[in-house]
C-alpha cells in the first residue's frame, strides 16, 4: 500500500510559472523526501525534510511539512522546460526500518 | 550522478524464466534497498539489505530474493517470472554512518516479461 498520495496527479503550466504539488500520508514519519523522475528513469533526490522541520528551501524548491495534517507541499518557482518530470513524495518511518513508501506521483509538464 | 549503477539497462524475459538484476553502490553505503515501479505508479519497496543480511521486506513473494556482497554490489533475483513482474527495478543505497537518511537511486533496469 502507498503511504503518500500526491495531488494533483498531473499538472500543466507555462514556463516561468510556479508549480505546486501536495502530498498526504497516513502515519507518523521520521522524514519526508521528494524525488524527481525523468521519463521512467532513476529517481533524483530533491530535498529531505525532517519531522521536526516545517519548511526547507533548495534553490527554486520550497518544501513545507505539516505533521498535524500529515501533509507536505513542494513548490517549484519560475519553472523551466527542464522541470518537466514526475515528482514523488516518499515517507521514511524509522519504525519501518527506513524503507521509503512512495505516493503515485505528480506528472508535471512545463510548456515553453 | 548518484554513484549507484545498475545492469542491465533493459531486459526481456518470458514467463516462467528467472532473472538476476545487479546494482553497484558507493563505497561506504552498507544499506541497499530494491524497489519495483510499475508503469504509471510510484516505486514499491521489495526488500532491504544491511551488511549482507535482509533486514526488511515489503509485500513481495519469496520468489523475489536478494544478495548483498562485501564489495558494495548486490543482486535482485526473481524466479518463475510472471507478466505482472514487468516493471522498472530500482536499487537505492544509503550510508549507515554520517547521519543522513537520503537514499541514492540508480538509473534502474527495465524488465519486460512476455
């Protein structure tokens, strides 16, 4: 079963616009990670946010975490065509041996 | 570049056959995990190895098995292949020291079962 569920499932935006995607999960977590995947290839780690953190930034990425609502959001600012990819959230529960539980992903298309 | 490599890139097998997929991790990454990703879905955890022993398993039958070697390489073996085993198989490694929980994924092996 999947712990995280992303919303929306797909997103189409123009270059320069911001892209926001959300992730909800069901149980307590140690940390939540966001990954990008291009064309069914390997996963690229974007950012990790721990359960005691509320917001993190990395370049054009901003991630928030609300443990009371069991939700996270990923914001990509000033999107570029190269940001076209699938984005996955994954939860890490230390009680589960640090295995990652992924959601179904958000497919983002950035049109030039 | 994650420093994790997988081979082969693509593989075609027929139902009932056996397959071995390989992964090579970074030096010092004592934990390796394998994931199965069906088309259009998120990756699903298969199992995890730490210092050559399985220490966690997802909801996969025993015909999925693995090995981890001291040289930071590992294998995923699948016996009696079924059509539903067609997927992208990803390995991920993680150092067990240094305080990081980040997992580093390889590029994957695309398995097609006919």
